[in-house]
DNA sequence: CGCGGTGTGAAATTGAAGTT
DNA sequence: AACTTCAATTTCACACCGCG
C-alpha cells in the first residue's frame, strides 16, 4: 500500500488528439521510459500490452508503467481520440529531519479501467490544455492537476471494487477514533461498531488503509499531539493525558518512534517563544 | 527529573481452515 | 467472495529500574 501523500511527480509532456484529422501512423509500437496515462475519448482502435488486446471504447483509461511495451492502433474510418500524460514518479519521505527519495517503478493500478463519470475526463482535459497553452506557472498547475487526476482514479477504483462496504466500515472506525482520541479503544469495541469479527476487521483495516489499527490510531494521536504542542501552551504530560496515555514517558517514546524526535525536541525546533 | 533499557500480561495481528 | 473461528505469534502499553 502506497502512502499517496509521499508521491512526487514530474510531468514530461502531455499529448492529445481530439479532432477528426487522420493519424499519420495508423499503428505505433513503443517502449518508453516514462509512466503514462492514456484516456480514450472517442473513436475506435486497439491497444495491445502485456499479452492482452483491448478493443478501445470511450472512457477506457490505460496506465502504462515505464518500460512497458505496448502498441496503439487507430481505426481509419473512425480515428482514435485520446488524452495522455507522460510522467516520472518518486517516493519522497521526510523523516528524522532528512529527505529520502526513492524512485518508484510504478503505481499499483490496473493496466486498464473504465470511467463512467466525466470528472476524470474533465480533470485530464484541463491538465492537457494547461500544458499545451503554457501559461505562467503551467508546470506547477499541471502537477496539481495530475495529483487530482490520480485522486480521481483511486476513487474510481474504490467505487468499482465490489467490497465498498469495507471502506465505509473503515471510515466509520476512523471517525470513531477521532471522536475518542482521549481514550483507549479496543479492537473489540471497533469490531462491534462495524459488526465484524475482531480478527477479520483487523485484516480489513490494514487492507484498506495500509496500517494496522493501533499504528493508525497512534499516528492520528501523534498528529494531534504535534498540533497541541505547537498551538497550545501545554506540558508534555498534559498532552499525553489528553490523548489517553497513562504514562507520559511511554507517550514520548511513541512520539519519537513515529516522528524520529522526542516531543520536547519537536517543541524546541518548531516553537520559539519570545 | 529525564532518558533509555528491559520485563510482562494483555491485546492485536496473522495464518489457516472452515462456513454461509 | 465475504466473513468467522481458533490458535500461534507478535506487538503494545505500561511498569520497574538504574544512570546521570
């Protein structure tokens, strides 16, 4: 499971064809070093990749990972219309005051997915238009649009997945955690809330969020602690108590484990009194 | 007091097999 | 496919201790 907030993109270029002009080359076969999203917006054609052949229809979105070999063929009478964006991506993490950059070899997305709604289409179109117009700050704006596009793609995936109720249940549990941040919550309690067996819900939670329940609950507690340290003039001991920790030292250790520095150090680094 | 190492019972997680 | 049950294993949350 990828932490989407840590993904960093670099757009190489965008491409589109949304008119009825003829294709110069009816078929292209290629392997490119960029990742690419390719959205079919009209016309007919065929894409072959990873040993599968897809008869193209409006609304199909392809994700080609870098170095993926694929061929795109357009129909002559009803030429293909599409939007595409080429990009590279890296996983950028900030931990213990250090930046870490790891190049990713790909997102966990299916090669092809269909879109019923037009939202993703609109975002994609805006991205491509912005890129081609090259107005001031277009690179920055395009990067934001690409992130919105990806967000839309993930949401689409969410709705498509048969087990939508699992996500709803996880969201319910997260809300409950936020509402009861000053308490100790048990797995028993949460699983009763969502009417699933404890062990099954434990599994489900990790599948949906990428974190175990305790990991997640502590993460939001530490996030809250950061805010409290910076905004309120409170002692570590008080903050620990507010977040349901009986032992302030344990809280400190946990903070350090998650953030890399102790709460006291976090305070001295980020808050400066007069 | 603060920090860090370690011990411990309890709870969470995970694997595997079974049920609807 | 979605979910349960049970047991094995791991992790958690705190406690206790010694050091400076």
